C-alpha cells in the first residue's frame, strides 16, 4: 500500500487496471482516494461498496466516498469482468469492502508508523537546482480491538487510525523581473529574438508599430498594474529555475499538512443459530492546509467530515433458503476556503468594478491569467473552484433471497440507491471564479482555436509569447473577462433502482453456467424544490421544471428500463485447467448530480472574449452579472452567460459491453496463470459539445448563436461518446505456501475513445470540419502494464532457538515491482489566422508518425525530433493541425517498493517491526517533456518534468497484536 495506507492500491494487482493514482487536491480528498480506469471504461464507472452500502463522492464519482483504514478491513473483493447480476451500477470495477467483526476471543492490535526527512532522498528537481530537501513528517498510529460483549451472542469490533502528515515542497514561481515590473521587456527580446511587442494604440492589427526598445512607456502603465505589484513577490534567487534565461524566479518552501482521524465500529448480534444481524459506523474528520498561491504565505484551508453507517443481516430460513440485506448511508460535509478568503481585494484594494460581491463567498483576489497554457506570471491563482461548501448524502437499500435447488443456485433481489447533493460552489470558467478574472493571452488547449494567438500587444500573423500577455496586464488590456456567481443553492436528487435474477447452474460435473438478467431504472434527476432545467434554443429561454406552467421534466425523455444480461460459462478440462467465457452488459452509473449540478440559473457564469488582437479596458471591470428570478419557470438567458443544457432526446445512459475468453492453468510450484482476451465497447458516454462555435475566419461574430449568446460557449450535454478496448490480460497467483506468496498481472492493451472522462467533459473539437478527429487514442492508454507483488518468509533458523537464530529468524520481505508504458499526449499549435472561436483545439503539424528518438530526462537531446514539427496554416481542416489527439507518448516507467518485517512472538503477543521503502532504488521516472513549440526547451526535459522522484520514501514503524482467551 502507499504512504497513505490505502487499500485501493490493491487494484494495481488486477489485470486491466491502469496504475492507481491520486486525483484532485489533497484538500479536496483528504482520505487520498485513488482513481483508475479498468478495462478501458471511464474512471467514473467504478463502484465501491462498504459492507453492502454504496460509498461514493457524488461530486467526484471517480473517488470512493470513504477510505476505510486498512487495519479494520476483513476482505476486499474486486470484480472487473462480467459481474453477476447482483452487482450493478458499475461499469469498470465493482469493489466490495467488508469490515472485521468481533469473535468470542478478545483480540486487538496497536500500530505506529513514522516517516521523516532523514529517511528520504531529495527530489530530482531540488537536486538539479541545488535546493535543500524540504520537510517531511508523517505519523500513522492507532489500534483495533474486538471481542465478545455476550459470549456466543453479541460481539464488537472497533478501530481508530490517526494520520498526521506534513509534506514540504520547494515551490517555484515565475514572477515579473525587476525590469518587467516597470514595463521593460528588453531582456526578453535579448533572449528570444522572435519576441515582438506591438503598441495596440498605434493602429489596427496588421499595421501596428512596435514599442521602442520593447518597453511600455511609463505614461501608458495601468494604475491597476501598479497596485497589483504588491501581490507579486520579487525574484529571490539568481538560479534559473524555469530555464528561460530570465531573472524572474521565486522559490519558497510550503508545507502541506493533513491531520485526520478514522474511526470504525461494528456490532454483531447472533440472534439465533440461523440469523446474524450487524450494525456499522465509520467516521473521518480531516483538516488540510494545501493549495498555496504566489501572493500569500499561508495556504488554503479544508475541513472534511465523512460518516458511513449501515445495518444488515443474514438469515438462513432453511437449509436451501437464505435471506440477506442491508441499509446504509454515506454522508460528506466539506468546507474549503482560499488564503485570500474574507478580503475583497479586487473591488476594495485594486478598485476593479464588478469583481468580488456582496457576500463573503465572493471575497479574495481576482485572477489575472497571463498564459492559459501555463502558470507563468499568473496572479490571483486561488483555484476557481474555491470556496466550496458541500453537503452530500447517499442512501442504499438492498435485499436478496438465495435458493439452492439441486444443481441450481438462484439469487434474486432489489438494489436501491438515492443520491442527494447540496452545494455552494460556483466554479465555471478557467480562472477567477466568484472573485472574477481577466485573461491576457488565451493560448490554452481546448479553449478555442480562435483565441489561440489573441493578445492585445500582437499583430496579424504574429504568434505571441507569454510576455505579450504580461505586457497586456501592464497596459491594463485583457482579452477576456469572466465572473461567476451563485445565489441559489445547487441541489440534486436522484434514484438508481435495480432488480435482478441470477442462476449459477452446475450443468455437469465439468460445466458451470451463470445466467443472469438485471433490470435497472434511472428516473430523471430533479432539484430539492423543482425539476431539472434546459435551454430552448428556439426562444433562447431557460425552462425551469415544475415552475409556473413548465412540466417538471421540461420535455426531457429518459429511457424507462434498462436490460442488462449476464452470461458466463466455466468448463473444467481437468484438475489443472479451466476454460472460461463470458458476456455482460452494464450501464453508466454516473450520478447526474455531477455534470447537471447546475449552470445557469444556479451557477451564473458570464464571460466575454474580444475579437482578435483587441482588448477590454481593465479599469472598466466586469459587467454586472444578473441574479435570475426562476419563479415563472421561463428565463431569458442573458448574453455572454454560459449554460450546460441536456439534449432532451439524447440522454440515455451509456451501454458498456464486456466480452472475454480465458484459460487458467495450474503450473508446478502451485502457481496458477490466467490468460484472457478481453474486449470492451462503450457507447453513449456523456459529454458536452459546444454549439456556439464559429466558422474559420469569421471570428467572434461568426459564432452560431452570437446574436443572442455573444461570445460565451453553449454546451449541449448528451450521450455521444464511444470507446473501444481490447487486451491480452495475464494474472499470476500463488497462495501463501511454503513461505511464498505471488500475485501479479500483465496487460497488453489498446484503448481509443472520444473523451478520457465521462459526464463533466467536452469533446476536443466542436466544428463539423474536424469532429471526426475526436475518436483517437485515450490519454490514459498504456500499451504495457506489469505489476508483481510478493511476500516471502526468509527460511533462516525457523526451528532453532540459539542466540543467532533469535536474530535471523521470523523475517519477511515483501514488495511490489511495476513497469509500464508512458501515457499518450497531444501537442498544441497556433494558427492566429484560423480565427475560429469555440471550434476546438489547434494541434501542431507533424511529418509522418514519429517515434521517440531521444533519451528520457535529457535536457539536450529532444525526446521527439523537433525538425518534424511546424505550425499549421489555412482556414480548412488543415488549419487545426494534422497531428492526432494523443499521438505522442511519454517515457516508460518502472518502480520497486519493498518492505522488511520482523515478528517477535511472545506467548499471546506478537510484536512486529516493519520497515517500508517506496521507490527503493531511488529511480527517477519522467513525465511529458516541454511541449511549448515556441519554447527554447521544446521537446527536452526540465527538472520539473521528473515524477516519482521523491526517491526512497521510507517508513519505519511497529505493529503489535495481542490475543487473549475469553
């Protein structure tokens, strides 16, 4: 398991799973849930249950709701292919966690794990820059205790775990140099000969003059820029940390802290010899400091509380009839605020109209986004998703009856889930959020081809550099302004219902058939006090379900019933060889409360973009964002106001079909090898397409809905994506015998899709000229994935009692070795002449289908041959670039984690010391090289591109267990 002791790391040992990773900020998910894609399906399709109850972060459904302490877990069951019919509302993996129970014997454990600076190597990036190793202090401690309350009748089990972590980082920022603070960019021109600084007041684009000496005259410097300088620290090092040859580097140590407690309790009642009843309660409480920004020494603050409860039973009604069931609750309450929370720095300090607002939620420093593709020189970088105030509930009810009749084992039951979401979190747009924000250079992948190259200090045909954007800030001339506001609470209420019938039929002594059918219903989501909403394109009016004369479903047609067959066969050739085949269908279980949580009229996001090489006056601020009145059920959508609206005739849930054939063979040494061919087809994944796109060359005024929508995007949400996965999967298993256990997996696969995510995601291209390019290699595709875990008891002196034996016996070594291909990535390009806002991303031109020829990590030899790349031109499909989405690949990765355990049995006591090391060989793996085509370091690696280079993250701890008879 990883340093956070997360049982989800076991997914790494399952064929078809990509390496499990952290996702989202630590302040967002303090339990450090892991996410993975399984058999090519979207990560949101995985489902987790704790003692039968659904556990999901409704807002971030790729995360389990509650990460239970590993010391309290009895078993973890992971299913990834052709589930039985009683497993539903899952597409990739169905994971079930069972909590330990008490017994007639009193038993318990205590544990302590410590990791600190002295046990770790410095990061590659710090070593490369001559920086000291940052602080690192982690303590994990707690204990478990279980036993009888009434012997043979009533039992208890409980566990407590405390995680206290401090993780220091040497944070690097790019800030204006002393000359840049005064509007002087001459040092940029000296390092980058292709840099030009055009005077926007000297004429229209195409006939502009340059500022003499690449410097903005003092008389032209914006007073707001002068005030904003107080929030920029000055460069504090002469080291060129960002490798751009300029004196613009700022470094600071920042400490991320995570202090959390997990409590797990379970009571079991043996009501009779045939009836067992249990009750479960778990709780997580966490406080996290994370997400620092350049302007403030303190970090953001997060407070999270999660509660899990459940009651269940198993009742043997007769020797052939068993009734079981459970009810459960997963609850999350979370508040996160930025370091600038509570101060209206935009309106009161900088004097910019339209920033901040009348309630504290809108407080803070507005965003000044200099270069959308990077964070260089950005100011006001508190994430646009802060602050947040989230309250979520998930309820589960399930009941099933199992009947054994002859060679048949028939199971039938119901499965009911209800999700409730209540949020204050306005977070649309790419910067600023509720504080408001301004962008000076839109060179961000996915923002829109027309914005690529749009900058106030640019000129026709000129491909601007980041310093053109910074000069725009000096002049007070942004090209885009955004503001988000939320006066109405965003709510979601939705049911997921399942009914199933399954038969395990031992047809012969060698053949077993599994035949099942699952029926699922997903009624239309609604709000706490209304139905859902959608945009009527014909009248440009937003319809609010259940308000005025508007029907609650606003004309959205949802499928009433989904049929999911499950078929499987197992044939035993002999005692050592088994053949299997299966086909199963499942449906996308994504809670609509994520993508449909609420845009307009709940989250009111206004954004305006200028025409090519024009700008808005920063001093004029942001136009007022109107607060809508929803009482009539009909609201005219204001111009420049974003909305995500469901397609009323295209919202059925995606269908996931999985097929496999496999052979399992037991080899000498008790090793079993399972070889499988797996194919997964997903059709109808949820995604946006922006309907307010332009045609090439027409600019902002050429957008399809420009007359009513202005320059904002209009995202039509529906079932429109597909993915295809094919794989050869190999599982290797050896049970713990003779002191050795093996569990490993190898997957050779390829996955193609239209979007890597599902639900809250958009296709890369919206204009029909290039929408065919959306289906391409997935960003999470890894051709080869190999993971092998092992446990080995050292054989020395097992039966000896002399002095030497007391030192060398009872040692155990364990670990996981992994090796896998790099991930796929795209390279963006620039084509200012395309001028096609909302159309989609411009990619680079490339000759042929190149393969990496450089050395991973090299700062001199390019990873791909740079001479093969060029900028696209033209107004047709070729103007978007001829390279493909995710055509290129990062270097391969390998890693080894090891543990050394030693037990000291003393009667009923069994103390144990554990020494664990992550990345024990201190191997540096590399991510993506610099893909900025205009950068001096294009296609080479910078120290910041290293990952997995925290080196030997070692832990030293003790675990002891105590048993006593009752």
